């Protein structure tokens, strides 16, 4: 199959490209810089909506993962606008371009996030649960709705609501490891907020199956069957690293350092269940936190 991938240099995208190429799919990257001729890439501007539409012809599947990182720094007004435009405008422009093709792709896999559900305490949530409140929840609603132009011309659209992705290559785990290795890890806020997570190997396998299996459609929670609280995550990581976890990050300190980002990412949580994947019989490679962390920390755990 010819598969177009945006965000191919990101944490999920780079792992996905490797998997798809191993499966003998032809991967074409959608990139924000002008690629050299014959590079197997297509240039686009996700905010302005410029793309060579003729080069989008012939794609069997599109995996849309591109978007401004939401967790790198405080959410200023300008920062939030950049996050919004990169996801909502970028998705809308891409889907409108796909809808105008003579032969649109058969399937679009578009990233979303469990931020869709907002801060919901210990309420058990699945794909049928209502959206929550806050910037992230609103962002995810509009982000998902931006795929409508593709759906209206008959493209099978799959909306993957990703949890925190654990990978040895970077992301959240890479940010956590330095302080934890120094014995400076600890719970954030109350520690009772739920973290819905997924191992990178399962994340890319879900995408691959969604491309190839026509039963996949609509919202799909891309999370492990076993979400954990921040306290459980902290204790498990500390135990595997043989380090104490006695340096908490109080809520007021998190808010002082990160502003609104802290309230919606660090101090909030959602207990999300992968009901759709479980109904489909998806074989999670790393369903529980300890097995995932052991795999990703292999060769790095101090004695």
C-alpha cells in the first residue's frame, strides 16, 4: 500500500515508518520543509493549507500525526494559538485537500488524545463517554471534527485518542528519567490523578491494524487496558530504577512553574479504557505498566 504519513519524524511517526516499511508498505512523508526531488516526501504548510494536491493522488492510506508539541513550555496566548492552528487548521486543510482528489485514500488515521475527556477523576471512560471541559478537551473536539471533509467523501476515518506514549526513544519517559535517576522523583500534586498510557510498540501496531482492517472506524482509545495513578507510576518507576521517590511536586509549585499547562496535563487525569480495541480482540504486547517500563528501561536500570 502507498501510505502518506505526516509527523513522520516524531516519536510515534518514526516508529510507525519503520514498522510500515518492514511490512513492505511504501511510505511517503508529508513534511513542512521542501524535500529534494525523488526523496519520497511531499511538502506542505499545515497552517496555510498549501500542498501539492496532484502528488496526493494514488495514496491508499493517510496517517496524520503532525502537530505542535503541547508539553514543552507554558501555555501563553500565542502558544495556545500555535497548538490550535497546527492541529485543527492543519487537519482541516489536509482533509479538504484529500476530499478534492479524483481518488481519495481509502482510510485516514488521524491522531487525537485522551485529553478529549478532560479531568475526570476516577470515572471509567470509554469511546462512548462525553467530552470534558478545558482547553485540551475543546482542542480535541475541534481536532476530530476537522476530519469531516474526508469522511463526507467516503473516506474511512479512524480517530486515535492516544494516551501518554512510553518509548525508550524519547517523550514523557525520557523527561522523567533524569530526576528519577538522581533520586529526585516523586508524586505530582495529590498523586491520585490517573495516567492513561500506551507502549510505543502497541501504539504503532494499532495504527497498522487500523490501516489494514476495515472494521476500524471512528473514535478509538489508543491506551493500555490498565491505566495507573500518578502515585502508582511514580512508585513503579522508582522501584525499577532502585531509587527513592520522596521528592513530591506540590500542586502550587507545578502551577507556578507551568501555569495552565499544569492544571490540564500534570494535575489532571482521565481513567480511559480501550473498549473498542478490546472488542476487536487487539493483542496488547505490553498491557501492564511494569512490563512496558522493564522493556523500555532494559539495559538502563541501575543495579
